[in-house]
C-alpha cells in the first residue's frame, strides 16, 4: 500500500523549471508550423477552432516533448509540430480568464457549476433520507458535581449538559474553568489561536439568565466549545492558520457558528489548524499531542483534537477533506464524527475543496458527537451542496443483528493493529454479524486529482502572487509546492477522475446493500480516499492503546530532522473507524456507543492535563 505522504513526496518536483522553460521559449522554430492568420470574415460562416488571433507565449515541439513527461503520454514529432504551430490560436486563449486583457476575478465563495451529490452518484433517488428526525438522548444520571475543576472540565457534554440544565453549575463558572485551563495549559500544546474570553463570558452570562428564566435551549446551552479557525466569527479574527491571514476579521458568523449560538453554546476559542488545512503546523508553530508532547497532534484539525483531549474545551468543531478529522482524533484519542457530505452547511468556512470539504464534531464521547451534530445539521443558502436530511438517533436502541462489513486482508496488515482486530471480535460479542467484503483493486489515489485540482483552484491567487511562500512549511509535501505542481494536472485526467469517482460510489453502494456499516482501520489510506470522495459518514473512536517507539508525523520523512525515539515505548490511544450509509450517522453512532462502553477507555485522560 502506498501511503498518502509517500504519494505526495513522490509527486514531480521539477515543474517550476519546466514552467520557466516555457516562458523562455523563442519564437516557433525547429519544424514548428507558424500560427495561421485569422481568415477574412465570410457571411454565414460559423466560427472555427484555430481561427482566433494568437494569444500567449510562443511554444515549440520541444515544449510539448517535455510536457509529455508530466502527463505520461507520447506524441510523434509531426504531431508536436502541429500542436506547437496551432496552440496559440486554439487553446492558449482558455487561460485568458487569468492572464489576458479580460481577466475575471473569482470570489472565494463562488462554487463551481458542477455540484457533487453523493446519493445521485451512487444511483440513489434520495428517498428515505428524510426520516422521522427522531432524536433520543440517553437518560444518564450525571451524578453529583465533582469537587475538582479538573474533573468537571474532563466530563463529557452528556454530563455537563445535565449539570448546567439543573443549575448545579453555571455556564459562567464552567466557562471560566476552561479559560483558566487554556491560559495555563495551552502553551504546551499551541492548540488555541485566539482565546475569545470577553465574548465567551458574555455568552455564558446570557445563557445563565435564560436558563434561570426557564428558557432552556437544549443540551448545548451554556456549554463552552472551540472551532477550527477556518470558520468565520463576526468581529473575531479567523486566520486559516496562515501568516498572511493572521489579521483577517470577518463580518459574519459561519453557518455552523450561528447554529451553535442558536443552541446556546459558548464560543471560548478559535483552534489551530495546519496552514490552509494541511497537517499540524500553523504560523504559531506546531500543535502537539497532549498524550505525547514529543509529536504533533496530526492535522489538519490539530487544535480541535488536542484541545478536546486536554479538556481545554467541552467539544470542538473540525473539518475534513481527506482525513483531517479522523487522523487527529486517532492521535489525540478523541471521538471524531465526519458527517455525510451535504449534511452540515459550510457557509462561512474556508474552502479547500468544494466537493470534498465537510465540517463535524470532535468530542470526548460518542453521544457528545451526536448532540453536536444535531445542532449543526441543516441547509444554508450559501452552501449549494446542502441536503435537507433529518438526523435519526436513539441512544438507547440496540445493535444486535446489524451486519458489519470488514476487509479481511486489511485486518491482517498495517496500519491495522491488535486494537482493530479486537474491535472486530468485540462486535461478535455484542451480537452483531461480521461480514467480509471486498473492493476492486483499483488505483484509488487517482481520485486525488480532484483534491489537488480543487485546492489549487481555491488558492490560485495566493499561489500566483507568491503569498504562499510566507507559510512556515515549505517542504515538497506542503501546500506551496503542491499548489504549484497542480497547475500541471491535465483537465482530461480531472474529468476521468470524476468519472472514476462515480464508479467508486457505485461500488460503495453495492457494499452497503450487503451490510449496515463498515469497520475499518482508521488510517487505511484507500478508505480515507474512497469514503471522502464518496461522501460517506465516519465515526472514529478510541477503543484501546498501542505502544510507539518513535514519534509519528503527518509529514514526509526528513533525514535532517529525525523524529524522536522512545525507550521504553510510549503508550498512546488507538481506535477504529466506522463507515456508515449516506445520511445514516445514527447507525454508526449506536454501534459506536456499544463499542465505547465495551472498551471502557473513553474516560482516560492524557497525563498532565
């Protein structure tokens, strides 16, 4: 299996040199056919390809010969000569939008005309996704309020909510507990970009007044939380983790922030993300894993993962495009819920990839994640991909008889561990039926053409004007290099990747005709790529521990900066991921609750936090 980081580091590195060579080419020579002059207009004659005035720099057959190496195609000398002679009048004008006299600026919130619809791609009509919307919380007795602030801070939202509702603790006191912990503990983690102290205390006092007056809004009322700093917050800076946006202050709240405010939640922090949503390095440094301070928290939802694990917030909101909720949830030992693509509105969130970005909760328990998902689900006019799907969940429902698909070969090899294999055995004890399933041996990494092309388009302006050069991470597998390389992806290959995406979606639909959910090793690269492209929901939860003899990293190995090693090995959290049917988060949450209870490790805390 080729890992994602190996894939990135092995991408072509000589593209800038090729680009410079193209700009430096002399006028057509060496057999190039001169560009044809535009013919005189004849009444009634339709316009034809290759009949427009020449546009752009001159190219030669040698230009195409070098470019063929990037695209892995081969043309004959005669074919290259024809292309070189006609390129300036046939295809160079297609980039006039950004290089010619009629440039058109594309605003960041302008979505492509083509909208990804997972249900349509899988051959579904969408019927059945709007179910009852029946949502049943557990009736757990939260017990007496702990005497120690530390114990209060680490409590899951299920308990915090009951204490706030019954006024065993005020929202203001709870908020001050988290603010104090951020000030005292976050310097070791670098998980908070902006502490919103005054804003949070004002919201907390308002929550206390409402609750005292009998106006209880629900389980998030008065609960302090943090959001990944790619969600806009009115009057509060939203930096995207990037140096050149560190003073960016939006005028409106993102849709998710507005929904959480409507639920009465208290925004206490804007949390770190790898710059422009890649890995765990931002302009303030690297966000660290509270379980193992010698390694990064993983990304790009690094701040939500670290802050939630260390109980600097009660819950957080992360985002995922290709693993950014799953990976830090695994590393930091929290629960990460990546919703079905289209369930949670992304209006006011930084765009990385229009057809892949998803926002979801990161929490300290499975039920917490569902409480948050209920609050943030829905549509918004600013997100054209939104689907009006209601959320069904019953915390007390059983799981016996459900069919759990698994990939037998994956369970036998890395990155699967004994924790993954133990989870497979546990589901049998819980009365679920494990069912082996298979996927075709296809080049799933080809789907990343979509990711790289969309990301490079989203950040075209800062790539072309050189601002990406200000980012802290300037290595081959960081965005600046990848954005530049992506300029040389083929549009034809993008369309073919899009067609492959539909083919893969149909395969996933086939599998879900056989099973109710999938259990997979969380960091299995194929499933990270597949499920993000098909839009299926995932739930990642801690079910055990593993020992590591070396710090882990999102970044490609760098011999000049070797990772720390440990003797004896360090004990760290580990877990599994459940993949569900489209818009069926309720089923994976029910199974997740059962696994969480059986594993009995959700309440463990990182030492020192």
